[in-house]
C-alpha cells in the first residue's frame, strides 16, 4: 500500500474508527462498529491525504467536478478543489443538499460546473449506498447535462452498497473497506 494511503488508514483507525459499542447509523440500522470519517477529513493532514489519494485515483479521468450529499462529502470536496488547483489540474466542488434551499433560488446543488460536466459523486462512509444514490439522483435531475463518470467512497462498510449501486448502473470505487479497518496490519 502506498505511503499516503497507509498514513490515511492509520489516521482513520486511530481517530475515526470505534468498535464494540452499538451505534445507530444514518440508515437506522444498529452496528457494533462506527466510522466517523469527518474526524479525519476535517483534519489538515487527513484532508490533504484524502485529496491526494483521490486525485491519484482520478488521474486518468477527465473530471470537471466532484461532489456528494452534505455533510459527508463536504470536507472531501473542499480539499479536492484546493489541492487539485495547487496541483495545476483544478476540479470544481459541488455540494448536494438533503432538501432544497427554501429561499433565494431554492437550489438543490451548490457549486459551479460547466455545461456537460464530467463529475464524480463521493461520500465519506458507505453502508447501503442510500446517500450516494440520493446524490446521484439529485445530480441527474438538477444537472441533466452532467455525466457521472465515477462513484467513490472513502470507506465502504461492505453492507450492500456495491450491489445496490451496481443495479443502478454504477461501480463503487472504495479507498478502504471494513476489512482494512479491522486488519491488524497497516
């Protein structure tokens, strides 16, 4: 495993992963392990490493924008926009709201993308894939000229998201999964 990826896994295990205590997930399910990825993606080192790793994953793709459902995607896409600009290949960030804004232009999506943008939809932690599907469906509805070229999760809990997304025509790419977090090895 590459150095940046090893260090990010170390940070996630140390700061974001908790096992042995029953916790309610956003899906409503109970789990004996919890991943609070924002403890890492909002950390300067974690944000930087996440962005660098994702930029490496996307290096062969022509990407105009990256975004996902608020709140999990927010720190990731902010870091991606900044680091991609610093690296000389800027990728715009966008944020998908859970509900439309009630004032102003009543937007579902914040951010600026060109017409016919090629976009990546991302989430920090994936269980069933519901948040990713919500973001995907909102992008398709609100920005029908965009092409979703990749769907990525920082950590896949391996609880059905891959299969659900595949049924919708999307392949889930994950940086890490539950087994990586439970492994004794780094």
